[in-house]
C-alpha cells in the first residue's frame, strides 16, 4: 500500500491536470482486509480528462482488465491488476470537495475515512477539517495591503479572562495531519498550559508555501499585523502581550523569522523540523532577540541535496545541520533555545508527539519552565 501511495504522489506531481488525490474507504480507516479494493478520489477540473488515456493505469502494475463504475458525481475506473489488487480510480471536479456548503454525499465518504495522498491546494484537507465534529470557525482574511487572502480557522480558549494567542502556520497540516486540537485542549485543561485562543492560517498552495515561508518580509508582516489584529478584535479576551507562533518544516523557518522581525507581536516560536537549511544559501541578518524558541529535528533527517517541487527549491544541507546552526545563531543573539532531537524522521506523528511538551515549555502556566 505505501508503495502504491508513493507512486500516486509521484503521479500527482507529474500530471498537471491532477488537483488532488485521496484514499477513502476501508484502507483509509485502517480496516482493510486482504481482498479489499483500494478506493481513490482524484480531483480534476475536467473529470473526464484522463478517461481516454489508459497509459496512467500501468504506473501501478500490469493491467488485467478495466471496467467503468458510476458513483453519481464521481466517474470511476475499476482496474484489476495482475498481482491481484483492485483499484477504483474515482474522478471528480473540485466542486466535489467544496465546503461552502459541504455536499451530504461527500461528507459521508469523508466521515467513513479519508487519507490525503496528494493535496497541493489543500482541497482535501480543507474538506476533512470541515467534516470534523469539532470543526473550528472558518473565515477568510484579506491583508490590508491587498496582497494576501488566506483561509483561517479560529478556536477560542477554554476559559474567560486574560488570554494569550497562538498562531499556527500551515494550518491544514496542524488541524488535519497532526490532529492537534485534542492535544491543545488537553494541555489547557490538565497539561499546565494557560488558556489561549488559536488561529490556524492556510498555506493556500504548494508554490505559495515556498514563497511565503522563506523569510518573506511582506508575508511575516501580514501574520504579525493583520492576523494578530483580526484575532484580538475577534476575541477581546486576547489581552496578554505574549503570543506564540508555530510552524512545521518550511513554516517553522517562517515562524522563527517572524518572531525575530516582529517582537511586538510574538514572544516565542515553535519550529518543528524547521527548514533552516534554507539559511545555508540565503544570508539573513537576524536582530538581537529575547524570544524563546523550541527547535526540533529528527535523527533520520540527514538527507542532503534534496529538490523540493514545485518551485525548484533546493536543499543543500541536511535538516539536522540546518536546525543545529539555527539554534547556535539564535542563542548568540540572546534567544532562549530548547533543542529537541527526537527519534524519527520528517513525520507528522513525531511532531504531534512533541506538541504537548513544546507548548508546556513555551507557554506554560505559573510554576512551569516559563517562571
């Protein structure tokens, strides 16, 4: 299955017409039997764009026979492979994944299990977030300069009174892939973290991530000024001057850059496997800082000379080397750094596991490490 999913991701990257690929059904729920079909939903502007081209089917094995299926708005090809597996490739337009409002049939599919395979525009993740029983408030925020328009999700703190604010970049990753809300709520109710309201900011698409998160002064200003101002207006309990900004991978780099450039808006940063390798080839003069940083990286993050599609972003040094260099740099500028080397790789499961201790260290209540 993992080999099939990797092939599907490669297919998505190479086939421009594909807007997203998701695994649904029993395999997505982790309840598949050996004879279970592999069910996929593939988003295309024209759902019939690949109907007449059988070559793509052979990417996943030797084809024995093909039959047409009809899932209502989804047109499907059931492909029987020589190795015994059966795959239903369901093709739908982006309207199938619309969330304003969600289609009842689509919600039924999503609630029965969905695993995002390829999602450059966040269409499937946005849908999965909307299908959550505890789904957060969804808004669209436009910057005062008119350059940025992003989806944001808002989760209020659990207590009345003075609040802190936590801003999470790569909001889709935190809400869907990391399923962070139960962790955050547990931290606030029993885990030694003060009540805080949370804003999750959409990454919009893969190309925008590369542009926005590589120490982009305009985007950081949007986060520090427009997003923070919106949150404070939306929730008047956010009165504490201490705010946290969080990011994962490339947005971890952006979180550190933003807390450095806008100390009036943020006093601490959570940078989970931050892509500080970018700094090896791009000189950034960081100012002095009194901020707190949780910097983490996995023991398996040792790859070098890695291309990052779709923009050609190139990683020359390893993730570990980049994070260790950042830790030394931030400490030399007056920052307080907690360096967490965890066992594992560049994975959402590892980042979720460290989220609670990171939050306790960064925004702990009275008696915690903040005192």
